[in-house]
C-alpha cells in the first residue's frame, strides 16, 4: 500500500513539473497562460514575434517567426485589434507543433506537440479572413517549464488598400470603370 501511495505521489509531482509537453489545452486559449503552477516572467522578453508583412490581403498567408533563443513550447493566435477571440486560420503546422481549436475553429491557433527545441527558423503561416481590417499575432513562448512569457505581440497588421474582399464585386467594378473611362475618352475626343 505504501508503495502504491509513493508511486501516486510521484506521478502527481511529475505531471505538475512537466507542464503540457504535448501542447496547450483549449482552456488556455483565452488568457494564454500555461498551467505550469508558476507565474509568467515579468522581465523583458528575449523573444520577438516577427511578421513577413505589416499589411495583408484576405486569404494570402503571412509568415510568422519567433526570434530569440530556442524554445520548447508555444501558443500562437491572431486576434483583431478589438477582440479576444482567435481569428483566421493557420497553415500546416511546422514540425513539433499542431493546431489548437480556439474560438470554435479547429485551425485558429498553433501550439507545440512536443518539447523538442524550436528556433527562429521555425516558420508559422497565418491566413487572414475576409472580414478583417486590423490584427496582430499574440504568443506565449515557453523557454522551459518555469520560464515563459505571455501576451507577446507582433506589430499591427493592417488590411492592404484594395485588399480583396468581394473579388467578384471588385472585378465588376473594375470592368465598369474601364467602360466608363472608354466612354469618357470618346466624348472628349469628339
């Protein structure tokens, strides 16, 4: 009986020490704080969330990198400037990462799938939705179980002028503009 109690206590300790080696659970989507029973770092983060472009077009991928030392764990989301829900979708997760279904969308976040080192050569791909005007990438980066930073943010992403939307309507508007300019030029010539 004592042996069984000893094993049970050690298993509990090991599960607490390990954190979430297979990725963040869905209940961490909102505040993005790991359940490691340790407070996040308050010092300046050695990690920077880098994006390939500050402007976006709907459905055109934006590359996201985490620059800094190697890291073991990650939770990545895109959020609108006015909300807390994960928005858009992520492309195929890089090795040792996986999708996390935040905000009811199965591909709305990325988390680690193992605690194998990741580095600034690990590239994530975020795909903006049609209805979005501004966004930013938010991340939690875990260096090790007791050392992590939460709510790291990228620079602001802004929809490019003429950045898509209703492409059928845009094509009709462009065709109408050509017809109008052709008629206008023919009237000026006469």
